[in-house]
C-alpha cells in the first residue's frame, strides 16, 4: 500500500492535467481516454484513478487549468477598462489556442470554472465604479460576450479544412456574399469587403469597447 501511495504521489494531479490538455489539443475530447493517458504518462490506470475519479473530473480539471493560466497573467494598463480588455483578450486567446475549452465551458466544467472567471472579471467591473446592485448583471453581460465571442471564433477556426489559408477562405466567403441578390441582401453585400479584411482579435476588442461604452453610459 505504501509503494502504491508513493507512485501515486510521483504521478501528480498536475502532471495528469498537463497531459490531458496536450491530448485534448491534439485529438479533442474524443481522444482523451484513460488508455491514452496511461500511454502518454507511461503508467497504469490505477495511478491516474488515484487522483481523478472519471473523465468528467478530468475535463473539468483541464478546463480550469487553461482558464487559470489565462487569468494568472497580470493585466497591463493602469485603468480598469484596460484591465477588462486584458482579461478578456487573455480568455479569448486561451480558447483560440485550446478550442475544446469552449465546449467545456458550456458543459459541466462551467460549474467548477465559473467562480474563477466571475471573480476576475467582477473585480474589474467593481473598479469601473459600477454600483454594487448592478455587479451581477454587468459582469454576466461581459462574461457572456467574452465566452460567446471566443467560442464562435474557435468554431470558425475549425470550419475550413486544417490546411486552408485564412485569407483565401475569407475571400471566397466575401465573394459569395458580393454575388448575392442585391435586393434581398443589400446590407450583406455592402459589408462583404469589411469581412474579407477583418482581424478576429481586433473585432473582439471592438466588441469589448462597445460593452464598456454601454457600461460607462449607464453609470453617467
């Protein structure tokens, strides 16, 4: 029993989570199995079960680890608005790098990770001077925008084939929009060229600025 305990300690929960993140990045949720983990860590399943009970717990731990790392970076900028932008962009980039996180934040993993995200964003909302009675609403709106936009960006990144050139893909979509019926799609045809040239991160931050402007106006 003592030998088993020493082996379990040598194979830490942190190592298991790091390996899980690597597998999820490479093969997605379907690829994360205890068999794949045992092979990657060169250990037996018993040593892994010592630290995590099942796959759901493993997914929740991996999701929380990615989010925690994104939020651990000290936001640059002295103003509360700059800090909101930095936190938001950190989460956006983390989900862009680890697309599987988006689905997990819509599933059971959200329960474990929600307090961490709400705390980080909420502290910045408080620093904006938002009255306490509106903290939950304003923070929720910001979090919903951040995670929703990041999830959509991650989904868009998986829409083309892996070897597709982004500029070529956007050009093809924009061209299709430009060829739509001018009476039925006058607006869509007009913005086709803007979509062709847009930058995902800049567009995301523009959305954050719109939300911040609304918050400021609401407190004015």
